[in-house]
C-alpha cells in the first residue's frame, strides 16, 4: 500500500505495512485473486480500511457465506498509517467483498458481488458499523465458532441492484435483471442540499466487463439515505 503525489507521480514516504496474512503464500495466506480488493479513507483522515475479497486460507466459509477480514490502519493525513484493528465480516451466500466506503470513522458501506453461471450476478450494498466490534487480529481462524465476533450487518441491504428498475437496458448474458453486471467499485458523493433527493447522497457504482463481449463496462448513479 503506497501513497503518491499526483503532481509528480512520485511515491510519498514509505510503504504502509500490512499483517503478513494478507500476502500470498509462502509469506501469507491470501488466496490467488481473492486478496485485498478495497481501500477507503475516512473523512477525518484518521483511518484507512481495506478488506479481503475472499477468506484467508485458514478461514472458512459457512454454508457458502465467506468469512473475510477487514483491516483498519490508523494514522494522520500526510503521515504514516499502521495496522490498528481487524474485523470479521460474513458475506451472503456465494458473494465476495468487492469494495468498501467509509461513511464516517466507524460506519462502512460494504459492496458484495456474486456470480452464478446461467443465473448472473448478485450485487448488494450493506451498512456495517465497527464502533463496538471485536478485534479479531489474534483469532487464528474464522469459522462457525467465531460467529459472535462477526460485524453486525443490517438484515436488509441498503441496495440490492437486482430490485432496481431495468430502464429498458438489455443484457447479452443471462441476468435476473438486465442492469446487473460485474460491479466491483463504488464511490460516495456529498449530500444533496435541495431537490428531489434532498438529504440523500449519490452512490456511484462501476462494473468491469472482464474483457468479455457478453459483459458491459457500466456506470450507475443511485440515491441512498445514510442519515442515522
């Protein structure tokens, strides 16, 4: 994890160290192509959050629901960030953790992405809060026995893209809703101060077509209400 100066393209300072388990073998236990997939910084600049897309080799999936680790780093804007706490997050069945957005110092939006051949994608966004969460840094393996350590996740997602109107969009591959694609990134805009969506915030999603003709690179703009 590195910081760069956009004006010069040069790296600023040293690499931020991460716990060994997030590196691929033999150093760590990150599975191939399922390692760290997300990065977000809080508005205060106090914390960075990054999450593993899939479970570490030593961690489990519980009936198809992956138990993944979210690493928090603490620091200050312009300075170094060091590992702080680690949290356990359980995805829905067949889904992986694709991205995170920090709403504030403790609240996160978690983007889950799944895919089943012949059925298509599942794309959901959940709100989670780490304020009173268990630090799992010293828990050797996440499995059924560590359920009490999991982050609390709202039972109803903030967003389920499958339930959004299709708007006349078509798809060249099977999807339960033609607007669904391989969504892997998201960004959050500032709160609207007036108009139809006053009080809500724009949530932007981006889909990766994986270089395949049947898939589409697509951008989405949605309104979400994150007021407590």
